[in-house]
C-alpha cells in the first residue's frame, strides 16, 4: 500500500515521539513475568484429537485473510492521519487469544497455511506473526495482558513499511543497500503511526521500535543488546523471522515450516534470535507444525493437525488423506486421523515434510 505521506514529516514525528517518550521508556521494566509470577496466565486446553479435514487449513487461511483485512482497514485510517479507537485491533487480538485458549494448534496452522497470492502480504504477515506471538507467549506462561500486548506489537510493527516508495514484499530481487537503509527505521515510523491509535500502551510502542534489535547487538536501528531490549520485542522479532521465512516473497520461495523452524533455531544458536523465545516458538509449533504436509513411512501423505500429545516431538497427529498416496491408510478410502503417539503405531514415522504440490492436489 503506497501513501502520499511526506516521509520527512513522518520521520520528524517519529523523532518527536522518541524524544518525548524516552524518559518514560527508560523507566519501563524490560522483562515480562512468567509462570507463577504472571497474573492470570492463559491456560491452553489440551490438544484436540480427530475431527479434522483439509477444510481446516482452508479455514485457517481464510481466517488469517479476514483478520488481515480488518488490520488493513486500521492501517489505512492511521495512514490517513486519523486517530482511531483500538477496538478493531482488540477484535483481532481477541480472536487469536480465543483460539489459544480453545485449540492452540490452530495458531501455527493459521501462520503456515498456504493462502495462494494474498491481497496484501504485509498485513497477512503481521497476522501470521501475531498468531505465532500469541502461541509462544502462552507457552512462556505470560499473563493475558502480556499476551495481548505481544499480539499488538506484532500487528503494528510493520505499519511504517507502507510509507516506503517501494514494496519490500513484492520486489522481485533482494533489496539493495539503499533500500535496506530506508527500511531500517520502519520500527520508529510504525511507532509514530501506532501512537495515533487510542490507548496503545507505552511498552508496545517501545517494543515496536525495538522489534528488529537482536540479542547479539547486530540488530537495527540502534544495535541494542539485552537487557535494554524489551521481552515483547525479542518475542515478536523471533516470530517475525519464522513467519517471514515460511512465506514466499517475490524474490524467493518459502521454506517449509519445519525447515523455517530449524532456520530460526540456528539463528538462535548464533545469537541473532533470543534463545528463550525461540524455545517457546518450537514448543508452540512442534517439530512438524500444524498445517505441515508430511509423508509417512507407510507411504501415506497427510497434513499435521495437532502437535504430539506425548513427549516425542517427531510424532504428531496426522490427517491422512485418500488419493494423496496409494498406501495402507489411504487405502481405507476416507480421511483417517493417525496419532503417531499411539503405541500401536510405534512403527509408523514421519519421513519428511513435503510441498503441498506433492500431495497431487
């Protein structure tokens, strides 16, 4: 989405915001209480078994698109210079938190579900990042208030991208150094835009400015290191990387979700992603995240519908689909839910994650 906003004016507005908020931000705690220290943490219900169909992924993709449309409307009004109520954002966050409480596995499915060519990759990416942030913050044992703020940071962090003269999501090549230099301050611009929204907490605005800062001090725009970086920024930064690598861009294909998780974990080992936040993401998604298409050792092909119910992260619940593979389960002729955590299926394993195209659909 391109706008007629004067970049110099908006940069000045961002600088004014930073100057005014700096004393307050300097006093804000950077750590988010966990577990027993948290007030009213969200308790996700147990994993749901059975009752899944390919339409679930279609529903996840459709829900993400619907939430992205609502976010796009908010962004449009903000870019037009309007001060608006936070209510439309709260509706998006409430949807994600409700899913977290009822069936947390639907959140990574929403993040990774294929949605073809989205109308607006920027807002779909923001919703995918927010879904992962909610799922991971629940794993961290954060309070409902903290989970809400993590989702808000994810939804608002890239609003500043819409003010660029080019679209980073559709540029059919890697960005040049000049373009990257123009992208780097987008967190500050996003915070200036988000400040036009009613009742956005100060720590959310701070985390928006920091969401590309990294634990190793190589982030942007200020090369900060912990403990200066807020936990909200560290979490959203990890989720942003995972969501981005698992989504296609004009100049590169998407990584399969398990590969994107492995890539994020490698960045964590190198210091570019916070280790605790990465671990929470992996727990929230599982080795083979819901929404992943996999091939089983039987030759069957299916889609992961739930994380493992037991300790082994390699043994998720898979919905095997007929006609996707001519093998034992597929021969039944109808969708079959296979819980690989079942001892009776101990000989059946996931061989590999596969592209959707390999299912034959």
